[in-house]
C-alpha cells in the first residue's frame, strides 16, 4: 500500500514536469537524471524501479535503526553495574613520571630547578593571599569600585590552562586542537550556551592560529588571575556598566605583577610560613641523592634571594641530620633571573652580597660555590659552566618561562604539575572509568546512527533514538566533568576524555612530566625513561574501551 501511495506521488510529479537533456535534479530533491529520449512509458518504468529500490533501502535502514536500538537497550542494562573487567584494569601511578620523549637519566649530568611550585610546595591558602592583595591594589591604586574589596577567591572555579579573550571578555577552555569546550566558556561567572558561543565566535573550532591571539593562563598566578577577571567582569555586567574587556585583563595582570614584584606576596608568605608553605623532607633527600651520585645542581628562579632563603630554611629546618646551609646543596644559585628573557637576552650576571643586600660591580666570569648571583642570561651561563644542552635537565612548573626556553636551548625538560596527582587518582577511580566507558559506548552508537541515516531521512523512531542517545551522552559528560571541577572540568582532559590545550603544551615542551620533583626518588638515577609502546597523546591517560561492557 505504501508503495502505491509513493508511486502515485511520483506519477503526479511526472505529469507536472517537463524534461530537458541537461536536467539533473530528479524527484523529491534527489539528483537523478532521466533521459529525455525515453518514452513516457519507459520513464515511468524507470521511476517504478527506483521507488522499489527506495522502499528496499528504507526497509534496510529501519532494520539498522532497530539493531542500534537493541544495542542501546542492552547497553543501558549493562550500565546498571560496573563490569568486573573494568575493576581489573591497571591503574596509573599518581606519583609516576610520564614520558613524552625518551630520556636516559644516566646521560643527565646537570639538574636545574625553579623554586616556586617546584622545590617549594604551597598550600591552597596562597591563592587567596594573592587574590586579596591584587584586588586591594586595584581598588586603592586603579580606583576600582569599593565593592570589589568584598570579593572572595573561589578555589572551585578556575583551573590551570584556561585562555582569556581580551577582545570579547570570555574565559575559555580549549581542546588539543584549539576548539572551545562547549561547557567551558564563561563570560564573568556565567557559563555561555552553545548558541551564545556560536553567536560570539561563529564556530567552536577556532583553531590554534586564532588561539595564539588569546592570553594563556598557565602559571601559578593563573588561578587568582582567572577568578579575579571573572569576578570583575561579572560585577560590571550586573551593574550594567560599560567596560572594555582588555582593560580588565591589563589591570588584573598589572595588579598581580605589582604584588609579586614589590614583594607583598613574598613578605606575606614569610610572615606566616606555616599557613602558606608545606614542609617536605623528600626534596632534600632527592637533592642529596643527586649530589652523592656526582651530579651538578643549580637553582634558577625569578624570586629574590631573601624569599628563597627564608622558604628553604623553613622547609628544611625539621630535616633529620641536616645542619648545613641549603646553598651548599647547589653548585650555582641564580635569583631574579627574569625568565623567560633569561634565555634570549644578553644581560650580565651580578654577584649578590647577602649581608649588605647589594650587587657587586665586578665582572662575573666564574661561579663561586656558596655565592648568590642575580640576573644573567643563558648565553653567559653556558659559557661559564661549559654544561652542554643534552646533559642538562631543568625542572619547572611554568610552561613558557620554565619549559619553552630550555627546550629550545637543547636542555631536557621536566614539567612539575601538582594537579596531575589528584587528576590521576580521579581517573583511576572506578566511577570515572565507568562513566568514560558509558560515554564511549554512546559515542559509538551515535556514530552508527549518523552513518545509517541522513538528516533528511530521519523517521520518528530515529529522532527518538537520537534524542535518547544524546541525553545519555550528556549525562556521562556532566558526571566526568564534575568529578574534577564543576566549572571547567579537568586540567589535562576535555569533558569527553580527550586531551586539552594545556595537555598540548605539556606534550610540546616537556620531555617528561610529574606531580613533584621528588617523584624521581621512585626511579633509579640511571633509569631509561621510555615513551609507552602503546603511545597515547598523554601517556598518563587511560582510555577505557567500550568492549568491557560486552559479553558480561
């Protein structure tokens, strides 16, 4: 019966149409051609043949949709419990060293370290201190509204690796390829919908070239910076005040740089070290082990000497059997190095007098043990030390100040990312892996459905199945995201379990990465660190296969 109805429709269309030898568009918008030399009877026979073929195709399509529906129903039943195979999957080591480029530690003769967030470990209270000092400076010096003083740092809002668009005022999380995360775009403290993102940017897929025009928030100031920018933007929006988004970024950035360079943060930390610094005897153990193995060590930091000295004394004061000066642990100590300019400038080194707090005027052509040096540049450093690039490894937490310069200079690089430890623990959790496997199953079923049905051929059953699959996928995404951070999700991952833009930079500039420098104590000093044979983009990620839910 359905066949006859379709045939009548085609016949009436045929009667209304005339054909020309060049005509290409067929019936119902398809691009079939009918030879104008055929008789009407021959043309009608051809149409009948095609209608029958269409009916057969639709029957096959309906069968495929029914099969996908059956697979989906079976999958929902399997979602009721965690598969035993998933529980047996190996877990990643939260304190492990993860390798992007092969590294032979027996070839490394020189170990260099940044200070902040590399040797020095800070509590979460530090971000609130920086936030409070910066907002006070903005009110007192930049004349921001007094109400800004009441703002509070929200540790649950920002993550490392976000981008700020100075033109449009949006905080963005990007994926590995430079696309905006659909649930990771905020204007102030309000999350933008996909429709709003499309209206602002035209597409989510802005790419890396356009992303270079954004400001990357990558260092340990980034948490304060992102939160304060969002809070001020939100205030202006709520107050219905006009503002230029670039001015807000510049003012927040200047305020944070001011409280850092003027020593307000440093003095705040040293005035209450128990509140802000975390004692860690393993750092001393790691450094002493390197010295016993005959390695050369240097400290290269942008912080002033008095701050590093106070922090190192505090962190090592309880270390059993250690009474010497921390400076004796290092062959060279360089403070206020002005990274990343250190790697490209020609600034001379100056010897610093720790007693008089002055810089000497004599030329530095050798590094004397137990002396402190200021400023300088990589070119002079290499000339004085004669340390060749491949035998040097540098540890740091800042992608651009600590890792990009050394990697371009031929040094090996180790990124210290404290969030890595907690993120791996979450990824190891059965609940997260369960949601990831569910997401992959739904993604596969959606792929099958889209491959089977064109947009113009979606029946009611198809539309219903598509809606249910999308809803189930969104639930899995939301569950995975909120396990890390309610606003932006994980640092290294997108909501779908793929790598983020931050992961891209780590992959590019860090030969190895880990959560703490002292994690190297877990490996022999002559170890060969290899890229995993089953290489993923980021070697600490585990992709949970959907096959674990099959054949339970």
